[in-house]
């Protein structure tokens, strides 16, 4: 279960409306089977099976629906997913996504490195409007509010870290890129960042600081999936994010998150956002 409303990109709950009762939603419900130590299969509504070094493409609150498989052989891994996007009663044009992600992770002394490439293929994505859109992708001019382009895209993500001892336990560089070959312009997105601090923020006194800069062009990726706190999850934006996380207990963290974002085509349209998040996970 999770707090918040029906928006798949947010579990935030606003305190308002004269003490009305608040929603708890079904965040995950799935069956998982491990026929081998190196293989797991899952179906239902579950954590995103894809590895991503950032939230450039996927808001961390999203829990996809459908089926997925994860394989691991030594340093190599592969993640696959069939995600149902919508269902129209009596209509065969139900949009869905198929994704495949091969990757590898290596540890060499103090250095660890992880790299993955991901292919996305969509079916019937241009035949009906998508819910929870930021309305920034290019639409058809026929008044239907449906997407003009396909979003069969390729992305690459990587992270390289150095493990240390002492107050700073790990320093890492990370990055991610996306390319949509369908449009003739506004088809690229990328993010680069640096993080340092504790390896895990899972107890009192553990901490991590992170900075990233991103540019996500208008039609590089669907505007239903990116981080909803970064200009409302829109595409056609660029800017900075800085975050500090501090562990209070094993299950509670305090996050201070700052965004400075602007639209790519109109730099006068910008947004500065400061968030203080108290996060509880069980």
C-alpha cells in the first residue's frame, strides 16, 4: 500500500480539505517465482524491473503492470518486461510496452562499474490519448489529442564508483541517455551526475549528496513517465537537481531536494522547487 491518489508518479499526500479522509492505494500486488537462482519471473503490479541510474526516464514511484523476467549470469544480467499501458473494453488497440535490457556489472579492486542498454517497443501508442500525461509531447493536429510520433527508443545508462573508507564511503559518476529515431528533431535526452557519501542510507547517521544536470527534449521520451517533481514530469526541459539524504533509522530518511528547471524553447519559463521529504518505508 502507498499514500497518495491515482497518479502513478506520486505517493505524496497533501494535508487539505478540512480533515477529509486520505487515500491509500494498491501500490504493488504480484506473484513472483524463482525457478533458478539466476532467474526470477514476476506478474502483476511490481517494482520496475529495469535498472536505471537516474529518474530521467522513470519516476521512482512508478510500479508497472504486466509481467517481467530477470536473469543474472556472473557479471552479466538481462531484464525483460511486458507492460500493459491501458485497456479499452471491446477495442483491440490496447497500448502496451515491451522492453529488453542487457547489462553488466564489474568490481575491480576499489572500483565498481555498471552499464546497461535498454530497448523500448510500443504498440498502438498513437491510437488513443495517454492518461497522466504532462501534455508536452507533440500531438496530431486532428483534435484527437493523440501522439504524433512512435516512441520506440533506445537508452544507455552507466555508473562508475570508487569505494573508500571513512566519512565518505563511496564516490560515483552516473549518466543516462535516450534516443527516439521517429521525429526529425527534439529526439534526444541525457543526464549526468555525481554522488558521494554512504553506500546505503539505511541507519542513523548515514547520508548521501547527489547533483545532476539533465536535458530531455520534447519527443525524446513519453511525458507520462519522467520524474514528476522535475517540472511536473514534462519533456522539453533542462536543468539542475541537488539532493541530500540523511538516515534517521533503518526505515526513515529525511531528504532535502532542490530543482532549478527551465523550458528548452523558452528559458523565461523556469521553475525553482525546494522539497523537504520525510520518507517512511517498511
